[in-house]
């Protein structure tokens, strides 16, 4: 079985078990968004600044690996024309259920983001990509595809996992792993993931996450760090996630 399929099955199981990032928003939360009261997250604890999204009315938004009925309903309430691509059937199902419940249209596509995205060049104004490329071995092709499907001047909002989480033990007290963390090449790392029911995950360097965007042609505009939200690293205020706002093309000064 391909690692992508293992991850889809794992996330479906997490959703059935009540995974935080697999619980769709409530009707009340949707109604609040219609009244202008909302937040969305690229990383575990810090909400995305509203200015990062701007006015979404009439904008075409792609939720990349962003299924689950959490962000796309908010964007739909703000007037966006939403598309979501996710490889988890249950995350796609949640998007469809919320859209049906609230009465808005959304295009839902079950797709693997390690493959070329099934969209035209320059199709979207904004891509919302919360932490998920830790489930993908190579991230540079994803940045290139994001660049391709965005309009000139389009915005990429991406949440990424630092490599810090991959070097420590389960109690986050000792450094136990070398980098890169790649279970397809390291059987011991694969055994760790299987023991913890963590799917198939990969560490990525800042060269891959930030440098990969720059290589694709993006201009990095803003960023912030975030923690796990729980555990020893969080208690020690050690950041383990990065959120970035990038623009397709150069910013004129």
C-alpha cells in the first residue's frame, strides 16, 4: 500500500475517534461567521490574522488538504467560491455535510496532493493549506503546483510542522532521532510511527518549506510561529510550527 493511502486510512480512523481537526464546525459557528465573528487556524493554537485573508467576497479559494468542514464553511460564509481537495474520504464527507446543512455550494475533490493538482493555471485567488505536508515525502513539487494554480498576485497561506517534533521522544524530553525523519528510508522511524498510530510522517527543513516556496517563485510576506498546544515543548514555549503568507510573484516597492 502506498504511504498516501496509509495516511488516508489513518486520518479516517482519527476522524471516527473524534480527532480535533476532523470535527466540523457547528451551525452556531457558521452563523457567527455570517455576522463577521470568526477565526481559522493554519497551526494548532494561533488564529490566522484576518488581514492575511482580506476581503474574500467573490474570491476563488482552494483548501489544499484542508477537508473536515472547519475552514471552508467560514470562507463560504465570507462570500468565497470554495474548492477543497483532500485525500481522506471522511474529511471530504464532512465538507459536503456542512455545505448541505448550511445551504452553500462547494466543490469537493478527493485528491492526492503529491500528484499534479487537477486545476487550471491561475484558477485561484487564494490557497489555504493548513499543516498537512508533514504527511508527504517531497514538498517542493507541492509549492510549484500551488504557484501554478494561483493567479498572478494570488496568496498562499500555509501552516507547516517544524522538524523539532521529529527529533524528540514521546515525552519530549530527549533527542532520539536524526534528521531527516523519513520512515520510507528508516525502518526504526517507521516502527515509531506505527507504535504511536501516527500514519506515515516526514520532517521537512526550512530550506524545503521556505526555500521551496521561494524557488517556486513566491515572495514571503509574513510569518509567525506556534507551539503544539500541549506537552512539554509547549510548556517550555518551544515553537514547533510555522505559518506563512506568501504572494505569487514579486511585491513592488
